[in-house]
C-alpha cells in the first residue's frame, strides 16, 4: 500500500503540468481600534490555506492621511504608503500576538501594540498626539505583506497595493484593498502637568517648591486629555514673586520640560504658533527689572501667561526660575545748598547690548561646525564673554552758597570811627558723595555641552582693572571776618581719578572750584579676555538642543557712600548648542550572481548562494544633514559600532554565528559564509550603526533609516533584501552498460562495486576551482574518451548511461525533482556539420512493437521507464540509503524497493525515490541539526539511453505527412547517415511545483549569472582520437554512433 501511494504521488507531480495556483484570500479584514491606554489593537481571523501559495500580513504602515483617496488617484503615491515620507510602521512580533481561540479551523488573534511604540510611530508619521486629538483625527493603517510557497517565504516585503495584487495569481486580488486605509480614531490619554520653582543664587539653583508626578498638590494638575493647557490658569499672579529668607525673589526665566524624557521643549519666541518662521527657543527670560521697570516687566510676563501649551503625550513640567534684584540707594549730605550730578554705568544689559556670550566650535575664526545646527560629541568648543571693561556709578555733589562777612572800612577822617559793613562772598566746590567702581571678577557659562556643564572664565592677563585715585579734600576756607579786607572764600574739590582720567581736580582756589568732568561709558573687553578654547564635548553626552545660561560677576574695588552691593551679578544671553552625534548606515550585500542559478532571480534583491562566501559593504562614509561640518563624509570617528544581523546562520571565518545575532563589523568589507542547510527564500538583512553616545543614553532603539537626521535618534539603520538560492551541480556519468568494453572502467573486477571513475562536466568544481580531475575523463563521451581504448568513447545506440547529479538547498520534499530535457543533434564524422534533429525509433511498448515513434510524441510519453535505488546496477552506497531512509522514517528495504517512473525518451524526471541525502558536516561547528545538514545536499540517480533502432531527420521535417504518401524503407535521402547523434541535456530543478534552478541558465548567463557547465570547466571544443575537431554546446553529454547499435553486439557476441 505504501508503494502504491508513493507511486501515485510521484505520478501526480511528474505528469501534471507545472503552474502557479492562485491562493484565495482567506484572511478576513482586521478590526483595528485604539484602547483607553493608548495601545493599538487589531483582531484577525485566519483560516488554514487551501493551496501551497499563501500570503501573510507582516505588519502595518501608519499614515496621517489615506493613500487611496481620490486626491492621490493617478499619482505614484496612490496605494503606496511608503512612496513618500513621513510614515510610521508596526511590524508584527510574537510578543504582540495573543491567540484568543481556535474554532472550526479558524484562528482568532488579538494583536496589541504598546503605547510607547504607538507614540513613536505617530511621530514618525509626521503628526502629534495633540494634533490628532485637537482635530478629532484619524490614523490610517496599511498592511504590508509577504507571500509564501508551502510555508516558505517567497517574496520580499510588499508595501503597495499593486505589489501584493500582482505578486501571485490570486483568486480575488481586489480583496487586498480592505487592508489599506484602515481608519483608527485617536483616543487621547490623561497626562500630568507639574510646576517646579527654583531660585538662582550665587551660580546655583535651589528648589523652592517641587510637585512630583502622581502627587496631588496645588502645583500638580492632571489634564483629562492630551491637549493644550492654559498657562494663565497654571501660572497665577502670586507665582511672580516669592518671599525667600526675608528677601523677595522675582521670576526671571521659564522653561518647559517633557516629564518622561526630562528634555527641554522648544517653543515660539512669541505667541504665534502657526508661523513656522518664528524663532523657537527653549527659555523665555524676562529681562526687565521688576523693581525699577515693573510695568514693563509685568507686560512681558503676562504676554507669556496668555499662551496655551501643548502637553504632548507624556505631560509637561513648568520650571520657574527666580532671583533676587537688589534695591539701589544713594546717600548724600543733607544740605539745602547742594546739587548733584550722577552717572550710572552699572547695568551692562540690553538695551545697551554690552553683554554677550558665545559658544562656538573650535577653532575660533575657522569653526568646523555651527553649534546651533549641530556638533558631535568628542568635538571641541570655545567660549567667550563680552562685557564692559568695568562698571561705575557716581554722584558728584556741588556745595555752593554765599556767606556774609564783616568788613571794617577805615574812615577817611581819622577822627571818625571805622565803618563796619557786611560783604558777601560766594563759593562752589564739589565732593564725591557716592562712588562705586567694579572690575570684572569672573563670568560663568552654563551649557550641557561644556565640561561639567559649566565653565568659569577668569579675566586673562591682558585685562587691567580700573585704577581709582581718590582724596577726600573737598572743603572751603573762610576768610577772616572783621578785618579791613575780606578775602575770597578758598575752595577745593575732592580729587578723583579713574583710569588715569581726572574727573575732579583738587587744589585751593578762590570762590569756584573747577566743575568735574563727566566719565564716558566704559568700553567693551575684546573676545580674548574672558575666553576658553579646546573644550571637548564628552563622548557620552546626550543629543539635544541645550540652552545656555551666562552670568558675569563684577566685584567692587572702590566705594564711597552706600549704593550697590559688593558684587554685581548679571545674566546674559548665550547661544544654545545642539549636540547631534552623527551616524550613517548605507550598506550593500554583494550579489553573487556569478554562482546564482535561479531561473527567475529577483534582481531587486541581493542574490546569495548556499555554500558560498558573500561580502557585505558597510562603509562609514555617507550623507547626513546639510549642516556645516556634516553632509557627505566619513563618520567613522562618531560611530561606536557597525552591526549586521542576518535572519539565517552564517560563518565568519571558522566562527559559527546563529541567526538573528547582531554581528559587529570592524572593516568596510567583510566576508561571510552561507552554509548549505540554510533554507532558500527571501530574507531581510538588517544593518545598524550606533553612534558613540548611543549606549550611554539608552538610544539603541532610537533608529532612523540611512542616517540619524533627527537628533533624537542615535542609530542609523538600513536593510537589504536577500534572496537565498540553492545549487544544481556535479553532473557525472558513472556507468555505461556496454560491457565488457566499459566494465573495467567503472566496476571492480569480478564484482558490482564501482571503481570510482566517472566522467564529469569539466575539471573544476561547483565553485570554479580546479579539482585535478583528468581532462580525458570529462564530458561529452566521444571517440577517444575511453581511458584504455584510444578510439572508443562514442556509444552504439541502445546502451544506457548511468548518471548522478547533486542539488543543494530545499530539494527535500516529495514533489521536488530534477528535470533533464534531452535535445538531439546530428554531427558529421568530420565535425563540420551540426544540426538539431528529430528522432524516430522502433521499440516494444506494453508488449506491442511500435515503429517510427517520434521522440516527444504522445505515444512516446507513454513509453516510460522505471527505476529504484535498490537496483544493484544503480549501485547507490548503502550508507546513503540508510541515512536517507532514517530521515524519511522508512526502512532501508522500503526505500530500496520503491519503483518510480523516471524517464521517457523525451524527458527525464528524477523523483524523490531516486534521491539520497548527501549533506556532511564539513565545518568545525555547524549550527544546524544533523537532519538539516544531511538533507541540505541531495544526490539524484538516473539513467538514459537512445533506442537501439533509432533514426534521425532534420528538426521539423514532416515525416508523418511523407509517410501518408510514401512507403518508408529507410533509404530515403532525408535520413541522417553515418555521423553521430549528440544527446544534450537541459537540466532544471522543480521546487514547490515551479521551475527553480537551471544548469545552463542561458538567458541569465548573459547578465552575469551562473552557467554551471561553464563554472565546472566544460570545454566547447574537443578532438577525437583522429584529431578531428568538434565544436560542442553546453549540455552535450554523449555521442551515439548513428550507424552502430547494441543489436550488432547482440548478433556478434551475444548478450551482456
């Protein structure tokens, strides 16, 4: 019974025509929803396929608009969600799937995509959670697919509607439309909003009030949905100032952070959110003094409070920064006869624009990067601060007035008494009643990119503190009253000299002391005074746009009276720094088409061949953003490691690497070996290049194709479609039934044991490497091929050749077989003529002798021959049969006794019953199982002969028409006489009912693909024993002598 079933199965595979069967779409349209947790789920009902060709939804792309809309009709984007970026992508993973139940052959699945993955892909699709929620928006999911042949991957990922519809001959290809533009209404999630308050004091921040996520207090608010929050509500007026240790501190800066990531969020400088040209900043600073410019200060603050803010998908933290603003007081003498003049140059902030800080990339004046666009870690920066050389404020008080004195005027008459009268004397002199002079003490610049995130800049040696010479000499000397003369009042000023300029001159003078000079505004230091360079950005710093804080401190060096503090501290603007450590990933896999024997190779995939080395090209050169210092270049210094992952096992040298292992690459070009037991089919090789700061920032999963163009990403990825194919090779003739002439060549004397001699295609192996095989023992068999008899080799008709052929790959199923299609050529004895012919033969078929049967006719197709592996003349080694029987769960005897139809004269079809498993463990460690290794190489056994009574005519000659009008006696001129009939084999393999590999591969060979006849060193010309030259064609295997037959041997020498 087992034999009968096996025979019928082979008969079905062998006799029925090979065709593609269109599998029906058995998968129902998925139901896709978004849960209250922000997950995306879909349910599917899968039905077991009824054909060998199936498809599978591998995941979904995500778009913010439908791709089957009328608006896109007629464009390349219609039905193709990946034609145009942006788009997100969910790939089905085992951990996402839950089998709900199995009922009536149907499998009910629920797939759940976690919220964090959903949020990431929403962003990749070019939209935001808030935008979707605000506009009652939808996401649109589009399936992507792969096809399978008998459970094996048969295509690359198919993302577009036309691609999946035309991939196979589906019964209902239009059903795939249901897998595109699946709308998913977006559901927003509650998020927290947290207020945090900090005081800036002496270069450090002290937290005033912190409200942590999840803790309900007046500073924590939970937004019921992802939307926009009203800052006016969260930012009450009493938040503008706080009493702190007996002092009032005032709000001067606001930042907004993402709660989950802690990163500062950029927002428009003004309230115009719709204008993309508006500069975005990460810090809003209120630069007015709340004490001296309170009205303007409140206007600035209220403008900010009047905003609405996008809370995002994680929630936000509003960070409020406070600082102390000292009051200004000037004390003067309480004298009504005074007036004062003052100059105050102690506020170097805008609008004077005297304070500025910068951070730039080294070298100054020849900057390699624009830090506001991006600068990688490990690169160097410099920073400088510009400010006034010094600060000064002063009050000069003018003391003036008139005093009356008594003057005695002698009488002209000596007898008269003197006259006493009052005289008025005026005076005016100046004193310094308030003076504060400040020199630069230091500046600090804070930015995450800097060493320790903060640097202190001390003035260089070129900086000279201002010099102050002061003498409190302001006074007046009154004249003597009551004398006959009254001198003018003597006055002098205080003495004040600043930086060599005398502002107030002393020295006694009459009546009016000189008016003081006014001091010009101090100048600005140059960019080398407060300067530091060669500051390396630590390798592990996080990518991001990092805001800066600048502070300059002036220390008082001279003071008269009471006004400012001993130190004056000012904030100033410093540009932000964008850390963006680049990485690129543009990889290639060598298409080893030189060894590729596929009949229909996918030219869009890298073709890899079993038992062959292949090379990947993974350079560190690539294209990045068009920023200064980026663009197209070598990024090796910023790439920590390059890795490749194959979905199949490989060897690197002698090291076995399991499938799906990330392999670190150290050179641009790296070779791998593909073992024979890898399954044929389509795969995707993954490549990634991790930046040097990826690991430190948990950025291993923050990926972007080709380059990390977005600074949030740390890994550049690429993928290469791969098509793995097997091999058909090592065609050998190992026996000829013309005994005893060939018996000593192939059989050990007096036994059935093979000698091991064989005729090969050429002197090379399947890889084109010389084997040392003797040229004489190569095909075709022709006169002179016999190793011992110089002019023997061409065979009389009727004698059988026995041959073997090997395949490598997935040729281990019961409907896999090797097809050898004979073609026939007449060649003259002098080798000058060759033409294709039709053969007619006479032979007994099913007990009836039939005459002039045309090879290739329907009658010929019924003249089939059977074989079995157990035939002693086939001589299959016992070890091969034992290994094969074990793998097939058969006994050796069952396998030996199984007979199958193998050939007719028009076609040889080697079935599984003529196949053994031949794979051997040849590497130090082969990761496959013993079963997979053994069955990965197959050896097939067959035989063929030309009938003893055979006749040849030119190809296409209408013999049947001729025979209707004439009696045939074989003396007609159209019969080929003398010469040879050359049997030429066109060898192909059939896998999954489809033509798969070709030995000759004629059409593809012209494009550089493998012709195994050529690879194995087949010679297209040979000389016979008489030195006659014969031109040969790939596939020629044996010359039969047209005028010689086995029947002559039977008549002369009996049977053998």
